[in-house]
């Protein structure tokens, strides 16, 4: 769109988040706790991405590139949707991981199994 050739650059921050998740997976824990930890790790990745796309959208808007701004906004919304889905999963998995009652989809409290 800008007449530029994309270049690759390793993101040290994202590499750190991924490494942290990999190290966490090596820790001894139950399957349910592992699932909760994996969701938390995935959300850290999503939040990092959301920050990046939100910033890029703002920069594109500031320089008057509304087409790029809209593309970044669309990608940001996709990342936000993924984060919301992970939060919904976490609400049940986290409660099971600590043995607490969870709230079902219909809003009723359930005992964790």
C-alpha cells in the first residue's frame, strides 16, 4: 500500500513473553492449572499485540493514512475478540484450577469439578 518492501525484525518483547510461557509449561502442575496458566500466557500475547496495533492505528491516523488506520483497527478488533474469548474460558478454568465454584453460561453458580 505504501510502495515499501516489508522487512523482518525480531520482536524481543514477544520473544520474552513466549519464553516465559514455555518455562511455565515445564513447571509441575495439574492439567487444570496448566490450562489456566496457558490461557494467561495467551492473554499476555494478545495484550502485547493489542498495544502494538492500537499504537500503529493511532500513528496512521495522525499522518492521515486512513486506509492503514482502518486496517490496523480491524486487526485490533480481532485481537480484542480473541482476548474476550480467552477471558470467557478463563472464568471457568481458573475457578476449576483453584477448586472454587464457577459461573455457568446461564449465570448460575456451579461447583467446580
